[in-house]
């Protein structure tokens, strides 16, 4: 199986990328394409710039999705919504193909330092992504990242780890 994975953040110390990397350990025999949004920098989307064509990075992002069987992502929450880095890529890509996620099965996650665990961006994405071709099979939100995650061991809070493992297995069973 080909997995396209990303964190919806351009932070070099992204906690969402750490969560994605931890979850990807549950797919040891699969072909994983984990990208960094910093490799997809492009001008801020505008209809004026669109008249000149689409950035190669937007095409490359869509090609990654096309070449995958599933998508695993964790979205950063900035001011209760997507990070500007992810939103810009999404905006450009959606103008090329409105079905950005191309009906691929998705495991959608969020995490944050706070107790809500990125719940606002999760709610927004869960409602919004299906209209753009996301087949969301499973979701997971990790609250209080710095209390519940360890760089060496991943999710360390037993109940949250059990919930995550259950959702990973459920996701695998649905694809």
C-alpha cells in the first residue's frame, strides 16, 4: 500500500509531524511518502496570480495524492483553523482539481498543546474535506501534546494510546 502522509504545518519542530511519524510506525510494510510542507512553498493564492498558471508545487502535491492509496495527515491548528502554509497549498491545489483528495481513504488527525487537541480544525476539516474528495475513515485528536507524547515512545497516556491503536486498526480494516 502507498501512503501519502503530511502534517498541516510548516514548523521545523511540528508536533503534528511528530504524531504522523509515530502513527506511520504502525505501517512498517507499506510504501510511505512523508512530505514536508516547506518543500511546497508558493505565492499566496490569488485569482490574479492564477491567471498566470499554477505553481509546480501544487501539481506535485496533487500528484502525491494521485500516486497514493491512502492519506494520513495531522493538521496544525492556528487561530482555530488551518495553518496558512496548508491552506495556501490547499487553495492552489483545489483550483487545479476540486477533488483535491481524489476520493482516497484518509486518517485525519490533529494535536495541540492545549486540552482541546486541535478540535476546532478537526471539526472544520471533518465537515469540509469530504466536499474536496476526502474519504475520512477515521479521526484522532491528541490533546495536551507535551503531556501525552514523548519523542522516544510516542503517545504515552495509556487511554489515548489505546484509542489511537484502535483507530489505526479500524482504519486498516476499512481500506
